[in-house]
């Protein structure tokens, strides 16, 4: 009788130990899978972000080469601004997200380049709520949207134009949008469009970072063209004063 009891106890202890060991191995495997998935997503984000650098750099260097034949002094200023911009981009090259304030600092360097290029043809208005400056946004999320607006709303026309960059907090969401008045609404053209590497890259990066918890639209509106983003509002630190300026 005692023999059978010992066997039962041994079997029970063995089963418990086996279950614990199996569970630990299962958790370790699950953790490894999660880490691999995170690394894969990180790699994809890095690759998407790196697509923007040569694309933007090529466009800027091409603009400088064209300007060299017309305005050497302006081309030199553009090179200095490009150097400042590249230095700024290297500071946050590994970051997937930065504060909106940091993103606007980078954008300021880019806008200096475009201001030299287009002179009085380009007016840029930045209107950002103070509470949004500390919000986390994808690194280099605004520059391709502004570049798209410059390319299609300013460079493609003789007249001057205005580009607006705005940020608002709407309850639990951060809303960013870039609007240009250079492209007019045409009923024959679909309102929803996707143009080039900048907009398609933006869509892919938002998907990687936020899954389905975001919205991105790029479309014609009655007074021009609008690209807008809504993402979860998350802050990194206490924000400072607001930004409202015109370039």
C-alpha cells in the first residue's frame, strides 16, 4: 500500500516538475519569438526611414546644381543649410520616434533650403498648439509631406503659394496636417490619391508603428491639397510654449 502511495507521489511530483519545465520553455520560446518580431519590425522601420534620406538628398543636390548656374551665392547658402540639416538628422538617426518639437526643428532646416530655392514664391505657415510640442511622432514624418506639397503645389506653378503645417490635440489623438493651395480640386480626379515614395513610405511607417491605430489621408480639397495624419497622443516630457511663425 505504501509502495503504491510512493509511486503516486513520485508521479505527481514528476508531472508537476514536467509541467513547470514545459511552461518555462514555452515562455522562453514565446519571449524569443516576441523579440524576433520586434527586431524584424525595427529593421523594417529602419529600412523605410533610410529610403527617405537618398530620395531627399538627391532632390536637394539636384536643386543646388541647378541653382549654381543662376545664383552661386544662394547655392552656397543652400549647401550650408543642407549641412545643418544632415547634422540634425544624424543626431536622431536611430530614433523611430521624436518629439514634435524636434521634428519641427528638423523641418525648419529643410524649409530654409526651399526658401532659398523659391524665394518669395514660397510662404510657409506653421501653427502648432503648445500642448502638442512634447507629443511623440515618427521621426521624419513631416518632411516628406512638406516636400510633396512643395513639389506639386509650388514648383509646378509660376505663381506664389502657401504651405501650412499644423498640429492639434483632439482628445486622445494627435492630428497633423500639411496643406498647399497650389493644386486645385478637379472633379475628374479622384479625391484620394497616393503620390511617389514620400506618401507611400509614410503610410507604411505609420502601419509599422501603430498597427491599425492611425489614419492617413492624402487628398484634394476645394482649396488645394491636404495630407493629414492622426496618431495616439503620447507625450515624452512637459511641453513648452507654442509655435506660430511664417517663413
